[in-house]
C-alpha cells in the first residue's frame, strides 16, 4: 500500500472518531443537564425594574350634602271651648226721693286794712368829734420800742348811743397798739347814734370801718 493511502485512511478514522466523541459528549450533556447550564450562562442575568407610576394625591372628598330642611309641623288645632255665661237681668231701679238742704251762703268777712309798712332801719352813725377828742393812749412800751402802725376796727354802739366795745379788722402787727384801741372803746367815751329798727333803738355792731394810725411823734 502506498504511503498516501495510509495517511488519508488515518485522517478519516481520526475525523470519524472525533465526530463520535462530539456526539457522545452532546448526549452526555443532555443527560447531565450541562446543556441547561450552558443556556443559563449564555442567557446571563436579566435585570428587571418595576417603575411605579407616581401616585397623585386623591382629591378631597366632596362636602356632605346639607341636611334636608326640617319642616315644623303646626300644633294640632284645638277648637276653642265655648263658654256661655248667663248674666242676670239688671235690677229694676227703685224710686228714691232726695231732699237737698238749702244752700247757705256764709257772710262775707270784712277785709282787714293793710298794715302800714314798717319803717326802714337806720344804721349806726359814729360821732367823729368824740373820736378826735378821746384818742387811744399810746402804750409806753410801744413808744420805747418804736412801734408804729395802723389799726382798722369796727365798734359796738349800744341802744343808749355809746360805744362800748371794738373789734379789730386789720391789725397793726403790734398787739399793744391793737389792745390800746379796744381799751379806749370799752371806756364808753365815744358817742354814736344807735341803729333804729321799727322805730326803736337797738344795740348792734357798726358796719362802718374806722382807721387809727399810731405815730411816734404823737406819743405823749
């Protein structure tokens, strides 16, 4: 046999053997589940993502319907009770006779004559001559101390026409000078005309103010 013929026959045997081995491997793989693993490797992991739709806030529930109007049923009609009141007949008037006494007219009283108007009161009048004649004495202590001043006073005129008291209205700021005026008034040497009320002389305070000034040049 030539060399080329042997070489080609060997190649055929090798190819046939390889084919048999491949088929046997495929059969084995089918039985052992290798084919499933290969398919899983080929396929690879499949990632799945679930995209959720953005849920919108549900709209607010509608307001509840207004309650149905309540109808007020009128109270049941109660017929009024008829009351019959029998009034007795008025009594018949009895004739009466009245004897009216005669009207007596009282006599008219005589009108009293109007009283004469009371005479107007005459106020107290001061005699200036007696005041100038009997002046208050200058206190010796006031003269030594150089006290001067003006005393304003009112006098009390009794019903006999004499001044019996005095009341200082404005002080001289020196008590000795004020007291000198009061002592002179109480001596009763000043004259006055008493106030006349209803034609009578009454003792009263004079409304006329009298002023007397003490000066050192007049000191005795």
